């Protein structure tokens, strides 16, 4: 493929993937998207969090002429991506309200010099006509939209200024590539309408499965202790605990700190500077736990979060999926735990019913909550149910709590009919506690005063214990057979879904999961074997020292996944180090020797000329070595008596990369010429042919 501006061969995305980003192969689904964007086609890509969305516009930006502008929703997210790109040797910048004057001036200078390849901007900046003029002058060739679901007015992260992006596309007349992790069919249609003027972008739906994430739910039973036990089994690992209230984040963070964890809280009621400090700490410190409301998350680009726990039930299955998706973005094992109980269900139903949305939207929100409750009360593989919601079929995953320990089930049809009858015979005016008293035949003053001891359902439920009935009512709420109604002060009201069961037309199966004190589940998979664990700890210590010295988040040096591979493979040379996932040319130059010393001891990283180091880990590096060996035999001529003559290392690098097949091609390589071709040409061509 030729560069449309220079007619020179365009950069090869596969080669840049290895040289710049340190990846030897694309992740599933990435290559097709990258090539569609490079080909100049409008593109919409829905990919799972951690599936490598950013690379799908960053890599094309390096292959295409001109500047790529990236519209991104949060300053922290933009600044992190810019720093990570610069660490990889890419010219990138951001224009945000958080910039210093010097930073903004440096970005403008890079644009004027034609050096900048990626420019990050917030959508709010598009409100100014000056932004369009700047981008037109800068020679923008591609618009990339990150978190494209923010354009949906019904979405959970709606940003009004995202609506200006379609206008920008028309003004610049360039292709647009939009990316998001969470977009149902309705949101996808809105993205197409608002960003692509109703045109038809090439759409890639790359699946929602995150197989490295272990899924687990537990009914609440002393929820603070459940969270503390879960964190204790994962001590020293970075994690997030989501809570439904601000007060709960502060109380739980204190409890975790008192239990010996490194923990802090985060919510929207904090001062902006305090929130910024927590974000910065979480990015830079290993093993920090942040206890937060959902205000924390969208700007967090930390790839080595090892676990996410929900102390309260999320609002929807989309919210749940996005929040757990912040774990394990590096592809290494990660774990989740979601706690839920009747009060959570009552809270979420009330939030929907008392909201200002129109009736059809409330119905849709109840349906989304039902999907999440169905996942919580699932009787089979959770991943099958989660992916089924997003329209995907899957086999049992073997990586969720229900695959680990299949639940005990029972035919609950009679129990559910008894519970529904009790609710109807008391005119749907009571909560689960009072209905359970009736079913158990508890003849207390409250029951007798209301005459409920004379109901046909009084005492018909003595075959189950109080705890078992609590589990039945919780599951009935989870299956949306009964709902708490705010107008009746939280009394349980039967839904239409329950009527066929009540009439005996349909059976129902529930889990026989007595509410019990949860035990801390051990980490499902260790990051490395016991044999490699000490080396991984030493590599993390080196990373921490380098990150503190450079003022960078630890993962920007190398993410956990890269250190894990180093500990397992144990590279002994810079060439072997360059083949580790995530070690690109710039990072090899910056950090390769330091980590090689940890693995193989002092002196393991032999000095290497920059021209040769640029080829480390590539086939061209081996060819370079053979060419250099052939040259050394001929520096004094075939007989060893001629005038000394040699080729610079940079010339050998050009030959190794170009692999010329004729003497004429060899002579055109920079740094050669007729005299050197006469001395080395035949030998070099023979080496290349053998290679």
C-alpha cells in the first residue's frame, strides 16, 4: 500500500504493532478494524473493555498521513493516554482545561512543525468555532471518537457536546471512527444517526466476553464482613469497591484501612482537588483499594486492576458490565464479587418509579434491572446469561461461581404460590417480613390484631425455615414476580409475570441457597506459579522504583501482564526481552537493561548499538548480526591486506530491513556506494539469500 501523499510505501501496521507497542500479534478483532480505519472507511466498533479499543485508532494514526484528532470525555483519561503514547515514542498531545500554558504552547508548536500524530480534545472544546479552524489548519485526516455511547441522550454517560462531532466531521470532510464498549441496539442506532449523519459506517461488534474475569454474586449477609473477607484474600492487589451511597464509601474505606489495607474513598461530594489526589494515587500506587460511587471509573485507564467488588447491587446490567470491565484490562486473571439483597432491589425499583423519565423509559429501565437480577439469581453459568443479554451464545465458562460450584435447585412452584397467595390475601399491603410471619404461623399481636391468623395461608409454610423463606422472597423479587411499590410504602405487589405461576400454568425452579455466612473464596488463579512468584515481586519492586523516579503510574513502565510474562519466560538477552508482550522499541531502550538485570543478574544486558537495539527481537536483528559478521571478515579485504573499510551500523540496519536482492539495490542503500558494494556486496547478498 502506498502513502497517498508521498507515494512511498505506507507504514506496515503489523510492523508498527511490534516496534511501537511491543505486541507480536493483534488481539481478536483488532486487525480488521485497524485496516478498515486505515482504508479511510467510516467505522463503528463495539469492543469489550480491555479488548484494545485505543490501539484501533492509535495504530492507524501512525500509518496515516496528517493528524488524528481523538474526542475523549475525561481529562484524566486523555492525559494518561498521551503519557503512555509518549512513553512508547509516539508524538501525542492534549488540549484540555487542565493544561499549563507551557503544555498548550508545546502542542501548538508540534502541530505547526507537523510532528504531532495524535491530538486529544474534550467534546466541550468543539463549542468554539476556533477549534474547527485549528483542526482544519492542522491537516486532520481522521476523527476518532472514544466512549461513543456518550452521544446517546438516554445513555448513562450522556455528554451534550458529543452532538457536535457530526458537525465537525462534515466541516473537515474526513473519515470518522467511533469506539465504545457498552452500546445496546438502541444506543448503536443513535450513534450512527448522530455521528455519521445516518450513513452506514462499517460496523464491528466484537463480542462482550472477558474470559479472564471471574464472575460471582452473593446474597448479603453481614455485607461489610463479606467485602473485608474478599479483600483479605486478595491483599496487595489493586481493587475497586463500588457502593450505592457516599456515606458508605467513607465507612467501608475506614474499615478496610483498619483491617490493614491501603484504602481510600471517592465520591462526587468531595472537593475536586481531593478527587484528583485519589485518582493520581490509584494510578501510581500498587495495591491501593478505592471505595467509590460510580462517579469513579470512566477516566480510569489502569490496566492491572485485579478485582472489582460491588457492595450494593448496580443500577443495570450495562452499568454492571462496564464497572466489572475495569478489572483485568491487561488480560491477566481478575475477579469480581457483587452483593445483593432485598433492600437493593427495593432501592433500585424506587429510583426508577420516582424518576422523571416517561413511562416507556421506566419500563425499559425495569427490564434492564430485571436482566441484572436474573444474572444475580441465575441457576446456571453466569457468563452464558450475561452474554445472552448482549445477544451472544456461549458454552459454560468454567470461570464463574456457579461453574465452580453448581447450585442446588428445587421445584419452588408450591412455595411461590403460597407466598403470592399470602400477599394477595393481605391486599398487597405488607412487606416480606410480615408475609413470612403469616406463612410460618407466628400468632403474634400484630398478626392477631389484623385477623391474619384466620387466613387460609396462615401456617401453610412451616415446611421451610425463616431463612429459606427470606431466600424465596428475595428470588421472587429477583425474578420480578413481586415488586415493592413506593405508593404502598414498600409493600410487595404481584406482577403480571407471576400470574401463570399462581394459576398453576407454569412451574418455577429456584436455588436452595440458604443465606449463610460467606467464606472468603481464595484467588481463583494465581498470577504466576510459586516458583516464579519471587521474581515477579522483584520485577514489581523495580517497576515501582522506576515509576517513582519518573513520576509515572507503574503500569506505564510495564503493566502486570508484561511482568508476568517476564517472570515466566525469563529472557536472558535484549533480543529475548524485546519479544516479551508490551516491550516496544522505546521501552526496550528505556527500561530493558534494568529489568534484564533483575532477571539475569548484573552485566546480562551487553551494550548494544542503538541501530542494532532498534531491531531487537525482530528477524532483521538476526540478519544484522550475520551481516556484521560477514563485514568483519572483509574489513581488510579477502586476503586481509587491503585498506580498512567498514559500513556504519545504521547502514547495516537499513540493509537488514530492506533485504536488497541485487548489487544495484544494495548500492542505493544510504551509506553504501560503489566502493563498499565492491568490497562487501557479494558477501552481503549471499547472507541475505541464505537468511
